[in-house]
C-alpha cells in the first residue's frame, strides 16, 4: 500500500511553483539557491524543504559526474598502459606524447 499525502492548505501556488522549479534541469540549482537565500522564500517551509532536497540532489549529481569522468579517464589510461606493456614486451622503443619529451628535458632519460 502506498501512503497518501494530504496537501497542506497553507501551501500556496507560488510555493508549489518554486518547489517544482527547484528540481528543473539546467535552472533548478539557481532556483533552489535563490529559494534558500531570498528573504521572502526561505521563510516558506515548503519552498525551503524542496530547495534543500534539490540542492542535495545537485551535490550527488556533481560528485557522481566527477567520479564517472575520472573512471572514464582512468579506463582509457589503463588500456593505454596495456598497449605500452605489449610494445615493451616486443622490445619496441616507446615514446609517450608529452611525457617522453618532459623526461628527456629533465635529463632523466
């Protein structure tokens, strides 16, 4: 069974609009932030509750995006390392873009 929520009669149409826009893609972050900072909005419990929850979602999105990008980059580097392992095993000379030149300029190789 699902729990049915009773709509609070104290929630205005404006409250519902601001709460809805807090979750909107592209603009929601800014709407939620405004809802938390503007004097006339932050005192409205429905706006504040939804703005806080929306901001939490945006933090989760940011963290997962950073992790996902990091994993993609790490995967590409890992595949490149396997290719370098194969070349090294064949006895080929390995030149890694930017890194080889940097190491030579430092007289490390």
